[in-house]
C-alpha cells in the first residue's frame, strides 16, 4: 500500500464517478455478475474457490466496463462460491476481498457469492416492521450482552448469538431476553455493530469480547454471532431471523454503523483503489480523527456512494429500521442529508430513524465545500437526523470523563438553569448550539461508552468509601442496592424522560447495571459486560419506575411534540432554590397530530436537594402521576385555591391537571 500515491480526487470523481448500485456480485438463476470499481487498475483477476479455506482456485479475467469499473459475468448461478481478486495498480498484483461483498468466509478474508433470496428464513418476505409509535424509546444493546448470562434461560448454543433473539419464552421464574423487552415498553432495539468486524477470531471461543467498532466487511453480518462462522450463509440467515423475531414481537431494529474508519488501513477499499478512500494530511500521512488509525474520506463521490448504498442495502435486504452513526462528526452534513433523502424516497418520510454522535476524536481534513456533521453544524442537518445530547447527559449526572464530577442528581450545584434549558431540547439555548427542533435531540444519560449510570452514581456519590484496589469491597459497592443511589437513578431517569426530544437508554440502566467501574469495557470479559438478568428481580422497583415513565410518556403530547414550536409548550420555568426547579407543560393535542391525554397541563418538579420541601401548586384539579417512588401512580389531589405540594428530597414529581 502506497500512502503517498498522488491522486487528484476531484479529477477522479469527475472522470470516474459511478452511480449505479450494482457493484459487488449480482447472483440469481439468470447468472452471476462480478463488478468492481478500480479506476487506476491495469488488470483485475477473479479467483473462485470451492470453500472458504481451500487454496485451489479457478481464475477469470475481468474486463473494463466504463467509468473505472471492471466486470465478469457468467450464465451460472455461483451461489455459495467463495472468491477474491488480484488487482494490479502500480506494482505486482495485490490480493483483496470484495469491498462490496454481501457474504464472506470465517474471519472475512475471502468473499462469498450469495443469491440473497436463498438466505431468507421462512416468512421473511412478508416480514414488516411494527407501526411507528407516537413516541420512540430506543434501547441500546450488544448482541452478546443480551444472552451471555446463563440465567437468561437461553439454550447454550444460542447464548451470545443472533439466535438468542428468536427464543420466545425461557420458562424461568421471571421474564428475560425477548419476553423482558416486550414487557419493558421500548419501541426500538439499537444493536451495537453487527456487521463483520475485526479484533475477534470468529473461530475462537465464547470468552472473546469486543463492542465491534472495527469494520472489515461492511455489508456482511458478524460471524461470531452466528452458530456456524465457517458457513458464510448461516450468519446471513440468522441475522435476518433475529430481526424478523424482534419485528414479530413489536420491536423495531436500529443498526450501529461505523463508516468513519476501518479496522486496518490496509483494507479491501485501500487495496482496490490505493489512496482514494482515506483522508491524508499534506505530508501523505493518514489522518486519525477517529482515534483508530485512519479516517474514511466522506465527501468524495465514490466514498459517499459506497456509504449510501450500504445503508440502503441493510434497510432493504435485512429490514433494518434505523441507523446510528458512530463519530458522525467525521462524516459530512451533505452525506447525512443525502442518506435521509434517499431513505425517505424509498421507505417514506421518517420511516427509518437516523441519529449519530455529533463529535470526533480529533481533527480530520474535510473535502472542500463540505461541512463536518458536528454539533456546531446541527442546524444544517435535516431535522430528521438526531444527535446525542452530551449537554443533557453531563448536566444530569456530571462529566463522563471524570468519575467524581457530579451533575444535578448527584450533588452538583449551579446547574438549575441548564437543566431547564434541557427540558425544551435546548430550543431556548442562547449559546452557539441550537438545534432546528427538539426532534434533532437524543435525550439520554448512559450508553455503552464511559461508565454505566449506576457506576457513575456510585463513584460520584460513594467513591470515597472503598479502595479501588480492593476487589471485594468494590464488588459490594457496585452491587449494593443503596437508597441514595436508587433515588438519584430514578431522578435521572425522570429528568430525561420528561424532556422534549427523543429518548435513548443503555440496556440495563433500568435495573442498576454495573460494570464494576470499568468505563471502557470494549474488550473486557463478557462477564463484565453481560446483562445480569437476576438484577431485574433485585431492582424490580426501579424497572417498574422506568416502565411507568415509558407508559406515561406516550400519553403526553406536550413532551412528545417534535415540531419546531414545541418549546412554546414549556412555560413558567422556575428556579426555587439550589437543586429545585419546576415548569409547566401545555399538554393539549394539536391539529390531530396528538390525541388529548386527559391532562391539559403538566406541572413537573425536579428536586435534587437533601430536604423535603413544600411548593405552591397552581390552581386546578390535579392528579399526581409520578412521585419519588412510583411512576404512573395516579393519585388525585382535591381541588382548592391554596394547595401545598410536598416534594420529597431527591425526587421528581409530575402532576396532571384534569379537565
């Protein structure tokens, strides 16, 4: 690989941009067509293998087919045949797998010809996503975490695999896995990367672990999640079966995608067109805005086409319902808006969710005439593209990079006005960051990165009570059901669930999920990362609190409204004292978009202080919907002109005005 190869990117795009979506292999009963884009190649040879491991092959020569493409076609249906290429550019031919491949061998070094119709499980063509709900509640989940725990009740052969999602009913004494998700009330499962990634040996044992942010084959499911990584067709069918099962049980599926970098610089993309797909500094060195050794050069015509076609492939072929973009700040506003337009054109406006991280790990040279999809450029993004709100997250629980730093719910001071700004999805923010509407905001307090919410609370509230080097003391500290921690967790959940915007939570947040203080568990033991299903029983009151919040949320037009003027519903924002704020929400349905809920107004209080307080309650007939102990509790308060509302310390309250 020649990282200093001189390529005029503008000239390359102008001369060789190829817009058709037929690169890779097209396979059917009518024959098989191989097609690659390699505009500077002198020759391209195809090698066909009987399986994924043998060294014996048959060779075929691709011929130029215009605009930098090379093609070979045959009348044979080569479904199940493995292949790779020998590409000659500047020097001796270099072996590469197909960057557009939809199948591969174990560990992804060789591509697989796939007649995709033959990989569909029974009934998959009739598979449809459940209807979009009035509010979307996104649950971030890692495939292995979901079922690795033996208490999950999942058969051992399926633990940590795609197939665990197909098990309906585990015959345990309490719901786990799919039955638990159905009961919780979420609408979407957000799966950490399920495409083929590096860092793991797919033929290795189940003790291996990685989050999966290491792309190798973008359009192929990960083999370690299949029951047979050696048969390249199994992973495809089992991934489809997982999505089909979630749909059948009323849950949509979001795919975490990593188009900002590849696992290695010497990728299939680099081998096919050296120097084109990555960003370089003027001295020829690779940029590393991803923090992972390379940056994909979003903004170039064929890079953008590759990403758009990949997204559309997953949406069409696997019925994926949305996409979360890792380090979206390394992509461009123009590319993200194009993805939004193309998905809307195929599937209907807003049918597929799009959101991402509006940041990057470091500087990266952007293409001329493009804008980075960063937080400061959110106003240029389509309002159907949402971003994670680190502002909301850090105001609620404290800086994610400093364990001891508190936020509003765990001892922080002077955050009252910022908390009130979060309520409207930062629509009333006067600073440089202002989204076009709260629809662009993902309200959350925990994700796979950094500490779990429970661990952050432990470290910021009780960190001084145990020695980090004492494993036994740490285990006790992180697993003890402490009343103060429980109250802070409930208040954090109540706060972001009563903000305008979209809702997102890390799996297990609702039952005190701990990783024992591990803030970067991307390759830690699966026992550290897995969901411990017995905690759903130990923390049953916390689980029920979240369930109640989710039920209520869907009935609140004032909170679910995503229109540009939704912030007008928020009024009478008041700072009562240190750690105590309240506000009113106009909660009527509008223009038939939202049905009336029965509560015309909401009165919401966040109380992070240490002492119980009494607040004056506005006139009217009020019903308590949430208090410090329960959500969706529905306790009526008698009508009267001078009413006082008792608000317990470290709690949130929501009241609805009746009539």
